[in-house]
C-alpha cells in the first residue's frame, strides 16, 4: 500500500546483534525486503549495497542451507533485485553480469519456477540491448512456462512485458491488447 516507511521502521527495530543472530536465510529474506523498500524509496545506492551484501551471503552459504524465496532460487531473486537496482544507476554492464549469473543458476538448477524468473531477466536484458525481437521471443517462452506452472501473477506480469515489447516493435494493436488484459 505504499507504506514503505512503516515497513522499514518495523524491520529496523532490530539491531545489528539481533540481525546477526538470525539464521542465514532469515537474514537473506530480511535483506531482500529492506533492499526492495530502499529501492522503492529511491535510496538506490543503499539498495545496491544491500543487494551486493545479500549476494555475498548467499554465495558463502552451503547449498543445502539455501531455501527458495517466492518459489524461486534465492540467488535468482537476489540477482533480480540487483539488476533492478543497477539499471537506474546506469550500471548496465553489471546488470548484464548479474543476469548472466542468474542464467547460470537456472541452467544448473533446472527448476521451472526459477527458470521463469530468469526468462524475465533475459527478456529485460534483450530489451535493454535493443533486441526487441528476442525480448518478444523470451517473453512468449516465459508466458508459456508460467501458465503451465500456474504462476498467475507472473503470467499477468509477463503479459505486460510482452505487450510493451510488441508495442516497441511496432505491433501496437497486439501489444495494446496484452497490456489491456
């Protein structure tokens, strides 16, 4: 509901000692939420630092201790957040490196919900690079995968992203229909 300041105040009630005492995945989840709030509040440098620290914590964590976040590999969720922060900061090469790291995780893991997240990142990278046809292809692949998995919110978001790419490619009527849906 846009009450980011309240969410941040709630999470910042816990001091560094209390946060350090949390289980590793609890720290990761907390960092993802704080980073997302900072992003929405426009504190991009802070959100970037949080994303980098979260990625370091996940990299140091034994694989058996990592848990999925929102149904996807926690590393991909953290990499997605890092990409989202890097783009408005103008760190496009770093955003591409994070996207490629997410692609590697998805290939290694072979986990369909994680692959759906990564298809979105790949689509966004193609769009940033001006390859709208590839963005459309990846968007359609993501839609098929999310629909097959019953991931309704990702399917809806995928329609928006595909619609935007189609409009950019000159397929205005088809793209507008997807945006409307």
